[in-house]
């Protein structure tokens, strides 16, 4: 393994956080420092030219940068979650109001359905009474003589 006692101030080309690949297309390899000043400290550097300092970074600094870069995203997610909770509570209230309105509408529909049945029943009764009155008015003044009809039948 490569040993390094480099400071963390070495040029990292302005890249923050972990890199998956180096600019030459090779995968980044993490090495362990064997220096006296930083024994066992993980770092990564240029896999093509390990003695060059154009890419050198301590891993814990990279992790710290990743965490720092994640904070705004986490805050954004937290804000979104708070907004979603408020929207959810509002929607829940609207749903409860709509369910109450549906319940009231169902009860009103049942009441109107019963009223309609009573009205049709009453209308039928009124029509029967009117037909009975018309029948009595038309045929009530005439006397029906069923006896003469019976005498005509006896001649057969």
C-alpha cells in the first residue's frame, strides 16, 4: 500500500464528497496510510499516478463533505414532510366534511323517497275517488233496470 503524510490541503480539483471514478475512467481505490503521523488513516489518491498530488483526499474529510452536502437536502425533505403533513390534515378534514355531507344527503334521499311513495299513493287514492264520483254522477241519476234484461233472456 501507499504511504502518505500529506496534509488535507492537497488539490482535489474542487470535487466534494466521494468520487466513483477518477477522471481517467479508472475506479477510485481507497488506501490506508502507513505513515507515522497518520497510521491507519484511509485516503484515496490517483490510481494511475499514486505519487502525484493532483488527487489526494482523506476519506473522513470526504465523508464530512458528503454529510455537509446532505444537510440542505435533509432540510428540504423536512420542509416537504411538514407541508405534506399539513396538506394531509387538511385533506382529512375535507374528507370528513364530505363524508358528513354524504350521510346527510343519504338521509335526505331516504326521506324524499318515502315522501314520493306517500304522494303517489295519495294521488292514486284521489284518482280512485274522482273516478268513483264521476261514475256515480253519470250513472247515479239513471235507474238501472236489470229486471227487463232478465225478461228478455227468458224468451230464449
